[in-house]
């Protein structure tokens, strides 16, 4: 923890609580603005009266603007957020948690955002904001970027700002879509990334219920061969991690397959692979997409998942994740993961 902030918190503990609340409100306005008072209060877990007081104070300091369409952050507000970010992360303990997790997991880095996706509606957006920050700061121009489906990955494009070279990025689906919600399928999310960055995208459709014979025939299609070439040259992957049983249910997997997955100790799922607590693959879907063999050669891998209920699933995937992985998670999942790891 920052020495000055530590001393201040001991001398005037109520000041630090107030600072944290205002910092959170300012960050939520940046993330969701323009936003009205009521939805902002719901996201922050404050009453409407408390939210009004916070907003009036921030407006008085020229940190936010308030208009008919809601509150939005000012240039001065952005500068304040940037200046406070490192100290606030240290003071909250999230930096320490992230460092411990990184050492346990043996990956490139871990970023922990506030909250718990299981109970806090704002946390998923904070995950998207942090993942967008990591992506924008580390991707080079002229790259192939593969993205998976899911609501967490779908939240990332909302927070990406165009920067030099983004128009040269090509976004592709890491694999076929899952479930009935087309807006959360990888092809649609790839298009959202391309729109946010001003880049391009390439769609790829693959039905998951093909027989082995149909699967082999499908692999010879020109569109599939083209996609396989792109998978071999992928420079970045952004992906989620799912709970094994939840993903099997989403895919309408047969009862016997779900039972087999459970009996084999599957905890987590990513890229159509089901992993046990030690990172062993206990089942995989017959599909065309990013394979575990591709991951070792991909220089930038950003894994995004949160919620304490996903702790075991994230650990199952991370047990065999490539060393260059960046994990973006929330306090709920991170704290639960550390408990599991310490008690092993």
C-alpha cells in the first residue's frame, strides 16, 4: 500500500472510504456515461440521495458533466482517474491479490477489478474496460485477433477506442457460436470488435452437432481451409472461461455426455475443451477453431472471467494455460481462487 495513503487511512479512516466511493462513481461514469442518476446508483450500490450528493460534488469539481442524457466524465475527470489509479488499486488490496495469483499461476500477469460478477452488475463492465485497456496497450497493428463468444467478451468492444493502426486489425471467431443468443456468439462479437476499432472481420460458421464423417468433409471446404490458415497466423486471442456443467447445458449436450464430463472431474471450459482441476483435458468437442496447440504460439492471450462461482473453472483452465497469458478477473473470483490455492 502507498505509505501516504496508509498513514491517511489510519488518521482519517472515513476520508479513505469517501475517496473510494467517489473514485468508484467517477469510474462508473467513465465506463457507462452518459448515465442517469438512478442506474448509476444501482451500479454503485448507493441510494438515490447518496448518488445525487456524489454527483453534485463531482460536478462542482468539474470532474463530470450532467446533461439531459445523463452524467459523463470530463477531461479533468479522466486525468484524476489516471492519477489515482495506481494508489487506489494498491490501497484496495487488489494489486497484492493480483501479484499473489500471478505467482501461483505462473502466467504473465493478472489484473483484478472491483466487485464480483455474481452479485455486482457493474463488475462485468469493469472486466470489459480492463480487458480493453490491456488489449489496446499491447496489440500491434496489422494483426489477426481471434475472439470467443460469451457476455464477458461481448462487453470489451464497448470500451475500446480507436488508435493508430487499428484499421489494420482483422478479427475472427475463435470457434463456432454457442447457445441461442446470437448476440453473444463469436462471429457477432468479432464484428463488434471490428466496428469499435475500425478494422475488418471474417465470419466462420460451424454447426457443433456434425457427425465425424460430416466434420471431415467440412474441413475440406475452401472457407474452412482459409480459416485454418488464419488460426495458424493468429497474433492475439481474447477468450472467456466457462463452468464445465454450465457450458454443457448451454450446448444442449446429451445427458450421458454431461454425466461423463462430471464423472471425469471437469471444472472449466475454454475453446471447446473441458479441463479438470489439474488442467488435463477430459473431453473436447468435435469442432474447428483455435486448438490448445495454437495457444503456445500466440504471443498475446487475454483470458477474461469473473465471479466467485467461476473460481474453480478459471483455475482448471489456468493450470495448463500458456505462460504468456494475461488474466483479467474480479475480486470475487480472485479471492476465492487464492483460498483454493492456499489450501491445496
